C-alpha cells in the first residue's frame, strides 16, 4: 500500500498532461533528490534514496503513488503537500 496516493483531475488531455508532468517531476526531483525517472507508456516511474513511486496520466486524471522508507516517511506531510502544489501549478 502506498504511503501517498493522490488523484488529480485536469483538462489538458493526455499528451499535454505528460509534458506538464515532466515539468512538475523536474521540480520534485530537485527538491527531494529523485534519481531515476522513466516513462513506460503513460506511467512515469521514479526512484530515489528511500523513495519510489509512479505517476500515471490519463485524458482527465493524474494518479500519484509513492512509497517511502521509514526515515523519509517522517517527511510525508511535506512531500505530500509539495506534490499537491506541483500538480495544482502544472495540471489545470
């Protein structure tokens, strides 16, 4: 079960949503040290020290799932708030 599970509606369409996700993921990577990010179809998988997850896009929705190790889990509220902020900023 993921530590963070977020659904975010958007009106961008799948292609534009993917471009927006790339921008948001770049900001999240800078802030939280995500090392490896890779698209597989409509899902962007990511990993870092103590964190892994995915962001799946559709025509109307983005779904983020994140699993964290115990130490990074202490930052869960901060990480979750930043994910919400990036989604609101980039996926309208």
